[in-house]
C-alpha cells in the first residue's frame, strides 16, 4: 500500500503545482480594457463550444456507459464514467487556464520576450501537470479502490475489465474532443484566412474579420482542450494496459504482482517530479533561442528521469537482479522459436531462455522508452524546424509556385515517416528482447511518464498564438507581435513533437493491446484455435480493413474541415456584404454568430467519424464470423487491430510532420527569406500552410485515439461475448 | 501440348492484330509538313530518351543477370533476360506506334471526332495487344521450352525458379521504366506549366515554350512506354505466379498438372480474342459520349470473356465437376480451422472440406476476377469522372482558393481507397472459399487476361494528349483542339482506371506470392519453424518496415519530380533571357536542350528509388537474422512482403485516384463551370492538377512494380540461400 500512496502523492503534487502556478499566472497583469474585452470574447466562445461539445458527448457517453454496465459489469461502467469525466476535466481545466493566460502573455510580451515566454510556458505547464496528475490519480485511486475496499485480487477479471473500461472512457471523450476541436480550430482558421487574407486583403487577426474570434477560440478548444484530452487518454491507456498485461501475463503471487503492477504508477509519479523540476529550467540563454529554452526543460526532465526511474524501480521491486515471474506464461508461446533463446545465443542477453525477466530488464526497457522520446523529439525538430533541410526545401519550392510548394510538402510528409518508424522498430526489438511484451509495455510507460513536460511544451503553443491575435486586435506595439510570433513559430514544432510522441507511443501500446487481445481470447475461448498467421487470408482481410480505417477517417476529417470552412467563408462574406461598415472599421462585426456557426458545424461533423472506430471492430467481427466462422472472425478482428496501427502510424506521422513543416516554411519566408511577406513565394507558402492545417490539427492527431479505441472496443467485445 | 499451341496461337494473333492495325494507322494521313516536323521532334526526343534509359537499365540488368546465373541457375538467368528484353520491347514498340499515331490523330480530328477517336484508340489497342501478346508468348514459349525440349517436370524446381526469374526480369525493367518515364513526363509537364502558363502567361503547348517538346515526349515515354512495361510486368508476374503456385501446391500427376498449369495461358489466349473483338465495338453512339464508346469495347470484352473462359476451362480440364488435386497440400494447413469447412457449414459450398477444388471453383474464381475488374473500373470512373460528386467537390472547393482545392483533393484521395479495398477484400474471401490460394491466383489471372483491352484504353490517352499538343503548336483550327481536348479528358479517367486495376490485381497477386514464399520456405528449410503469427514481434517489425517502403519510395519519386521540374524551370527561364526572340515568335527555342536536360535528370533520379525494393528485403532479412536468428529473419521478411502490399495498396490507390480527380476537376472548370478558364477557381484547379501530376503519374503507379519486385526478390533470396 505504501507504493500506492507514493503514486497518489505524485498525482497530488501535480495538482498542487497546477494550483500554485495558476495563481502566479493569474496574478500577472491582464492588460488594458481593450485586450480584456477581446480575451473575454474568446473565453466566452471557448466555454460555449466546450459546453455544447460535452453535452453532445454526454449523450453518447451515457448510452455507452449503460451498454458497458449491462454487457459487462457496473464496476466497469464506473471505470468508464471516471475515465470519461476526467478526460473531459483535463481538457476543460487546461482550456480555462489557456484562455486566461493568452491576454497575460500578450501583456507580458510588452515587457520582454522572457516575460512572455514565462507566462505562456507556465500556462502550458499547468495543463501538462494536470494531464499527468489527473491521469495518474484516476488509475491509481481506481486500482486502490478495486484491490483495497472492493477486495479484488490484482489480476482478477474485475480489475482487468475495469481498467480497460477506464481507458475506454478516456479514449471516447478524447476522440470526440480531438476531432471536434480539430474541426473547429481548422474550419475557423482556414475560413478566416481565405476570406480575410486572400479575398479582403486584411492581415491575420485583423479585428475587422468576423471570424477572428472564432479562429482564436479554435486554438483553445482544439490545440489546448482537444490535445489535453488526447494526451490524458494516451496516458491512461498506456499505464492501464501495462498493468493489464502484467495481470494477464505474469504468473506470480499476489504481493509480487501488486508490486509489479504498482511500478508504472510509481514511475509516473516520480516523473511528475522530474517534469516539475524541468519546468524551472525553461529560460532564455544568451543566444536568446526560444527552442533552446524549452529544450533545456525537456532534456533536464529526461536526464533526471534516468536515475529517478532506477531509484523507484529498486524501491518497488527490491533486488533488480532477481528474476520476476519465473513461472510466467510468456505471451509469445513459440518454444521452438523463442526470441529469448535467439537473443541469448546472439548476445548472451541477461535473461535466461523462457525464465521470465529481471528488474534490470524493466529498467532498461524504460530507458529505451526515454531514448525513443528523445529521438522522436529530435526527428520532429529536424522535419519541422526552420533550420533544417525539409522546411527549407518547401520554402525554396514555394518560389516556383503553389503547386511545387504542395508537392515538396507532400514529399516531406511521406519521408518524415521513415526515421520514427525505424526508431520504433528498434525499440520494439530491444524491449522485447529484454522482457517480451512486458518490456514493450514498460517502454511505452516511460514514454508517457514524461507527458507532463511534453504536454507543457505543446500547450504553450495555443497561448502564444492567441497572445499574438490579441496583440494584433488590440493594436499593441509592433514589437509585441514580433515577440509573440517568435514564440508561436516554436509552438509549431512543439505541437508536432507531441503528436509524433503520442502516435509513437501508440505504436508500442498497440502491440501490448494486441497481446492483451490474444491472451484474453485464449482465456475466454479456450476451445477455439484462432490462427493469427499471415497465411490465413482472414488475417490479410483484417489487416486491409484495419489499414483502411485511418484513410477513411482522414478523408472524413479533411472533408469536414473543408465543408465547415466553406460555411465560414459564406458567413463572413455575408457579414461584409450586409454591413459595409465592418471593412471601414466603423462598425463591429458579429463575432458570436461566426463562433456559433463553427460550433454547430464542428459538433455535427465530429459524430460519424468518431463512431467509425467504435463500430468497425464490431461490424468486422460479426461479418467475418457469419461468412467464415467465429475463429476467422476473431482472427480478422485481431488483424484489424494491427492493420489500424500499421497504417495509422504512417498516416498520422506524415500528416502531423508535413503540416508542421508547411506551417514553418511559411514562417521561414515571413522571416524575410525567398522574398518575404507578400511575395509570390509567400502566397504559395500560405497555400501550403492551409493544406497542412487540417492535416496536422484535425485528421492526423485524431488517428492516435482512433487506434486506441479500435483496440479497446475489441477487448470489450471479447469480454461481452464471453459474458 | 495441344493446349500450349492454343496459347501460342493467342499470342500470335495478338501480334498479327498489332501488325495489321499498325499498317492501318500508318496508312492514315500524317498531316501537313509543320505537323510532321513537330511530330518528328517528339519522335526523336522519345527515342533518344528510351535509348538512354535502356542503356542504363542494361548495365543494372547485366549485373543482376550474372548474379542470378551464379547464385541460382543459368536457365533462371535466361528467364530473367527474356523477361527483361520483352518488357523493354513492349514499351519500345508501344511508344513507337504512339509517336506516329499522335500526328495522325491530330489530322484525323480535323475531319471528325469519330475519326480522331478511331486512330487514337487503334494506336492504343496495338500497344494493348502487344503487351498481352508478348506477355503470353514469353511465358508460354519459355514454359514449353522447359517442359518440352529441356525435359523438366512441370512442377520441378527448374521450372519454378525460371518462371520466377522471368517475372523478375519483367519487373525490374518495369520499375525503372515506370519511374524514369514518370519522372520525365511530370518534370517536363510541371516545369513547362510553371514557367509557361504561370510565369510567361502563354497557353499550354505553345510552341514558344522551350519545354513543350519535352512535355510531349514525356507523354510517350511515361504514360505509354512506362505504362506498357508496367502492365507487361503485371501480366507476366500474375500468370507466372499462378502457374508457380499450382506447381508448388497442387499434388497431382504430371498430366493433370500440365493441364492445370496451362489453364492460365489458355485463358490469356482466349481473352486476347475477346479483347480484339471488343476493340471493334469502340464507336461513338448517338449521344456522342467518348467514355461511352470506350466502355462499349470494355464491357463487350468483359461479357464475352464469361462464356469464353468457361469454354476453354472445359476444354482444358474436361469435367468441371471433378475434384482436382484431391491429395493437394493445402497452402493453409490449419485443419482445426479449415476455411472450407467453415464455408461448407455456412453455405454448403460445393467443395468438400480439405478435398481440393473442382473446375467449377476455378471458373467461378475467374468470374470473381472479371467482376473485380468491372467494379474497379466503375469505382475509378466515379472518383475521377467529371460527372460525379468527388471531381465536382474539388471543382467547387477551387472557388475558395488553392488551399481548399488541395484539401478537398487530398480528402478525395484518401476516400478513394475505401471501395476498391472492400471489393478486393470480398474477392479474396470469395475466391479463397472456392479454391484456396489457387482460387485467388485464378481471380488475379482473369483480371490480367483483360489486359489487352485495359491497356488499349490507357495507351489511347497519351496519343490524344500529344495530338492536342501538335494541333496547338501547328496552329490548327480551334475545333481540332476542342476535339482532342474532349478525347484527352476521357484519357485522364482511363489512365486512372489502368492504375487502379494494376494495383488491385497486385493486391491479389501479392497474397499468392506470399503463399509461394511460405511454401518455398518449408520446402527449402524443412527444419525451421518460422512463426508468421501476429503475436511474433518480428512479424510486426516486418509489417512496419514493409509499410514504410511505399512511403519512402513515394517521397523519393515526388522529390525527384520537384527537383527535375525545378531544373526545367531554370533552363526555360535561361532560354527566355538569352534569346528574347523566342517570346516574340521570331526565333525558335532550343527544344532539344530541354529534352536532353530532362532525360539526364530522369535517369539520374530513377536509380536509387528503383533499387530500394531490390535491396530492402535482403537488408531486412540479414539485419533481423543477425539480431534474432534466422527464423525471425524469415518471419520479418515474410511480414515485410505483406506490409508493402497492405500499405502500398492505399498509397497507390489514393495517389492515382486523387491525381485523376484533380486533373479532371481542372478540365471540368475549363468546360465553363465555376467561372471557366482564367478564373480564380481555374488557377486553384491548375495548382491541384500540378500536385496531382507526380501523385498519379510518377509515385503512385510505380508502387505496383515495387510491390512485385519486393516479393520476387524475397523468393529469389530464399532460393539462393537454399542453394
């Protein structure tokens, strides 16, 4: 129980950090009345959107909670509700900080770049620690309740199902929030740009544009609330599935099991501490590099996490050299083809063939996770930063027109998938050689343990974006806008970083989820002999159908943005036509009507694509079972789970990196390269940026929760069919 | 032996058709001296390019032929050389007809639309029948030589390896031809458009543009020669792998085996006849619909093929109701999970559990192949035709600018993968339930049996494109250009059709190739116990690495086009600067220098991406074997083969359909919708078209031979490791 309290303490510290830091942020000057008025409009719009979004999701959520209760257990339904509520809360609180920090960042940027950076980053850090803290508390307290007051064994079905249901609740909210928020933010952004910048010839964030408030609201509901819900989901699913796979796979006594299952929680707790320490290292150096300042925080956290993870592992497991789960049923039961044996031959690995793993194996697997996080950050920086070949090549291609800009951007998107894939492949091999599927699970856990810091870097972005908008609309000094633009450019990269990180961890988590699926299958249906071999055509069918999901989902997301943006264009054109005073600056546009329009459009458009990953596994299972029997139905369903990650990884990585690169190619030109603002190259770069918008902020990031939902629904379906 | 002569007769008839029809085409009027001069320049450029391309490929080819000879057998090396030479020949002859038919089509279009259509389609049909005829003859004669004069048993290793090597030769040429030609055509096209249409403001195909001849050369070397080599490859690989899998899987006496292995050849032969008959039905109806005229030919061929295939199957197999290969080793050895049994339970299928298949099962599988072809044509028409929602939605999105055009185009690309995937999935299930992997192989065979007609529809496109160019450059009457434009718009759809068809058949063929891989593996390494289960992480690693290949390959192709197009822009700008007389029309630009520049660029850029699929399987096998032992090396390699198809199918389908839709959205606007030519919507549509160019004509179509090469190299690697 001591370990559990350590984990709870970590979560409470995160919330305390959030509380204290938010007092600091709120204590800084909120700017002049005009700034406050604008910020008020953004707050109002954001709250109105989120309120309506949550009410819509609540309807779906209640239906599903009842279904979970009826088909599984009411404890599972409780888990679902807790996951859903806290995922929503993470987004809601994060957004509430963000809409108050934006105007304070603008005001702080009047003093200095460092002041602006501090306020914006503090606001991001609050969201980051809330995501990690709430995520950790939700699993820890739920696990404590189940194994303590409710008296369940840690590897009992009740605990496993309830943890899966908790993850499902988080995922379901998160796909709606990511997609709804993503559609909102990009419909408003694209619509505002098209009719403002292109047609009316007014600059970005000009107060005469009736879509300008909607655009700024979008940053908060999409890039902040949606992202926070998404990362909350990733956190809960990753830690949850690590615990579930320990319960399913490791054959040890209850005390051992309890310690092992607490390890992910304790690691999460200690990394909240290293993340909080890291935030205090975010400071401009002599070079004045903003990215450098943020990286100081990130690298401090990562490096401190190495000894910290080792320390808590020793604390939790005792002797790291002792073999754990000696009698463990290895997930991969292929004795003649034992990977441990192979690795033992090749490298004389520390684990003995088939004899479980040691604490050291887990610690090293977690080091692999930290290395993956570092490498993914570095690769994303390379593909989306203005200092490197990819972004420069897009900027150069802009000189020959819109077409070549987009061609080069697409080439960069496709290419950007290569290095992350290789990193993930090497990590899978390494962690698996160390401790099998449990090793992969712990690698994913240590990746997510850094979520507090990674989300902080990301959530900082929309705040600076908003600050720039407020500076523009309130007519602040030009240097303020220059500073917020500098802060914002870095935000493009950090936003891409989080997405690459989330999808990369999903690549690892999906393997663990598949492991849970196959184990559940043998447990629930011991008489079935499901053939997951690639020689089984139903496996191929499942892979193809799974691979299709991200494409179909991406198509829906892109179309939704296009359609909603078109509606914004019509609305804005209408306001300009009906009220000529707007363009003359004599009369105020009706911001609220545009916000309301985008709200309704986004909520309408998010429903169908979000239900796709919920329904697809169910439909595929029943269709194939009908045609080819239940064994092939389960084989196709299992293959679908891997098909969706095999294809989703590439779709998501290409979209998020490509989108970030397009955005920064535009910024690179705006910095005076290739003719600068207003040149033909700049126009081409604006086109690329517009194309990249729904790529990186709508379709791409929503693939991450989509993959998880598909997997979790499959697990729940199994449990329901067995029950 | 009688069956073999039937197949040879079919091939000879195809060549005769080509000979007779080319006399007809050449007999039609070649136009005025100015037209002939332009056509001469295109011919010269095309021949110069193809000559240099073939010389470059020859170097690679000789090296690989020697390697095949040394590591396998010299009979296999002979097969490789035959495949390579004939693949090259199919491209070369097709292109030679095309560059003579273009000017004659232009001249014929002066008389009437019907005359223009006839000449252009006849030229396409010559290429189509040559592809099918040469493909059929190459396999048939080689098979005859091996099983006759060389005295090998039909299922001997010598025959199997030689057929695989033949396919390899065809594939290797075809990837170079597809990619080199694709880079040439799109670099010239994009470069000419950027500097001509956009910068200098002169229309497409204006003779003052120094890149205009290169652009027209590109249509011939890319869309004609490259496409013909690609489809030749698809034909040879599909029929070859069907024969190989019969030899590997069906346990029957030599006479039975001989008959069964001849069936794909005889089906190929009879469908050449139905294709030739179909060509005579291509005629404008009262409505004057060009697409309708082409479809009359296609549907006639497809419908005639139904009884024709039944007839030759009866002729070849005798009693269609008799069970073949009763003692067959089913590829999928999962008795407890037997799909035949499952299907028998569900539908009381005609085959008895585990007891082989009947002639009827094969006939029905081939009907499935015909149905897939028809459905893919219909789906492609829907996604790329100007009459339907997708193209119209892109055209409408063009009204709000370049960005929304590209967003909607990308959305359509992603969406366009869904229906073809579902069709392929249903076909796989259906054919497999009928006759296992052999059923899938025969479904693919009947798809390819229609190649003569499908290639005819495609090869017609570049001829009309060129005819339009010649009409413009020679200053012919406006109505001629209107007619050639009408012919050309349909060409966009038929070109997309062929690519969807090729990649769809690759989806089926890849499963058969994987079957051959696993069977070879058990035969060569009976002591290994390779685990292809999705639970094996090395399988996941293989799937991920395989899925990466089309992305990396696509990135290289897109970048190559961007870079080469940039060089064209520089060259053309230089010519305009150095010789102001060009724009005034007083002096002739140096066309040859641009052609030479694009030639060198295309050949330089094609090498590395083409070697990717050759080297990747070898590298992955050795890397994983080193880390995790040979069994996991083979598991990862096998998974790589399926990863490349699972991801390649989507990449190729989205690129080719999306590209076609963008192109036709532009044509739809040029037809007077959304403001017509010169409007802002038109400019946005031109951007979309430019983006779609390398998508649909460079990166997308080259994925098809890439998938095949990866698979074939794996088979050869197995044979080499065993030998």
